């Protein structure tokens, strides 16, 4: 039996399947979430830092916004047409904090902290496709200083830095395969982070066409990050059948050769001598086969335990949108985001045993949102939105990992704002409907697996508190 090998299946990235296109996050605040991100031309609160920093020029006082948005995605799965395990990673909390400070000479400064990337999927340990991935958690938090400048009463621009903290944690059960034979499976745990050492940048602008109509554009650059951590592998299960069959075949050949050399071929004594000889060597051959499998599995586990790393290019994106104050109490907005996920065709994992590549083959996606607000009372505003979010891995074969269930998403969110003097409190609740879809994967033995998801649903809820000093 040749040296065993296995692939650390999965991808150094997966978060909430419902979080957004790929694993980008758009839940910058409760108000922004309730409006579907349609706040490109008009700031709601200090979360303008997240959606369009150029709108910071709307504030004439210091504004602080803080809160969180939760997400809880679930989905039913089917493997090769048979009902599989439920995907349920539990609830995730996405915190946010922002402060905007007006400065002299028409400048404004803002500082924000919010999650910009995230994924989270979890399947049971006995899930049929655990060889690909069993659970994955990804968190990408950005620390975002920005400065804006009001060029004219109608036109503002902004520029900022996005300091990134990126963490990855994944469990899988890769197959141990040699010469097309399956000898068992491993438990693999890959964990690491970038140590808050990587950064990108962003530029934005906002223009007021009239007192009631405005539009904005936000560009976010690539962020090249290197995740460093540790890969730990141990033996999960052993399969001796292939090694036993090979050992028995070798024992049979050796016994036949020995009996033939003794001149017993074609004699009436052949069967009796053959049965006796095989009885003597069969148990020993199996024992040696078991020992060889155990040794090879342990060696493969040891060779894949140690320091590990991966280089990841997080994609660039462009968001455009506008807002319209239809009346003094009715406000509408829209936003369109393009994200270049094709810039990340694969991820190379540098493991103790060598470089392992996970192919993604994702394509670029669009996300479009429409939001509205109604000031139905001097102290209350009703918010609502609809968002269509494209899936980057739809219509792809062997797209790398089951960490991101396939299928486009339809998102509906409502919210309520309470105004009391300089204090605003916003709550929101949303449902994410993930469309049923399928993807195909091939394991280390060359077997094809059809992975279907259906009844995909994520519930979100959040709260933000803003105060204008």
C-alpha cells in the first residue's frame, strides 16, 4: 500500500449563508438593514460610515450610533436525492459602533467598527459530505476611519481606510485515499487569523440634484490578507477492507507458488494443503494489513498537524444608489451593489504536508435593494425594504465547498424608529428566503455528489441607538 494522502476539504472562508452575496455583510445598522442599504444619498445616523461616508457632511453635531444585528440561518439539505442533515449554525451577533465628528472648513471625521465579511454553516458530525466541510465560521471585522469634505452645498466626497481583522475556523472529515482505495477518514480542524495586519481603502461621493433628490457612489478596494494559524488532524475512522483484500491476494499468490514448487499442482492433495496453508497465513496477512493502515493513517495525521496559512483576496465592490423625499413624511431609496467574486477563483492552503488548493470558480454578483420610510407620527418612523441578492456559486460544478449553500436570496425587512429629542432608537426584523438550488461535487475517490438545499430561511433582528450631541 502506497503512502496515504487526503485533502483538507473546505475553504478558508463560510459565514452565514444568508449574510449576503458570497460572504459579504450588509447589516451595518438596524436602520440601514431595515432600509435594505438604500441610504446612499441620505444619512440616517452615524452608520453613514458603513453605507456612504460622503453623507457624513449631513451632520452638524457629533453623532454616535451603536447596536447589533443578529442572523440565524437554517436550511434542509439533500444528498444525491436523499434527505440529508439540516444546516443550522445557530444565531450570530453582528455588532456595530460609529462616531461622526464635524470639523472646521467643511470637513467631517468618522470612525466605525463593524463586520464586513462573515459566514457560518454547521452540519452534524455524521453528515454524508463531512469530507468536504462539516462546519465553518468566518468573521471579518473592519476598523474604518474616514474623512469627508463638502466641496459645495450639493457635492461631498470622502476617503477612508479599512483595517481588517479576519478569522477562520473550520472542521471537516477528509478522506484518506491511496491508489483509488479508501482507507478511512480524518478529523481536521483548521483555525487562524490575520492578526489585524491587512487593510484596504474606499472612496465615496454624494451629490444633491435637488433639495429632495440625491445620489451616491461607494467604491471598496480589494483586501489581500494572509491568514496564519494551526492545522490539527487526527484519525476518525479506519477501513481495512482494501488492505485486507490486497494482503489476501498476496498471501494466495505466495501459497500457490510454494505448493507448485512442492509439486502439488494437479494432485489430489492440492485442496487440503492449500486450505491448511491459507489458514496459517491469512490471519497474519490481515494483521499486517491492519498495522500498515494504522501506521499510514497516523503518519498522514502527523504530517498534516502544525502551522498553516492561506492567502485570500477579498473582492472589490461598487455600490450606487439614490434617495428621494417624495413628501415631508414619505422617503424612498434604492441601492445596487456589484461585487467581484471572480477575483477569488481559488484558495491555496499552505498545510504542514504541502499546498492544498480549493477551487471556487465563483462569479461576480449583483445585489439590489429598495427601501422606504414613512414618518407616520412626530416620534415614530416606519421602515421597510426588499432586497434581491445573487449567489456567486450558482450554476457551477465543483465550486469548492458546501460552506455556502447555493441559491439566490430574497430579503424582506421591516423596522421602526422612535425619536425623542436627540435620541433615535431603531429596531428591525427581517426574513431571508434562500432559493432552492443544487451543486455538484467530486470526492477524492472520484464519486459525484449532488448537494441540494431547500427551505432555506434566515431570520434577522437588530437594534441601533443613535444620539446627536
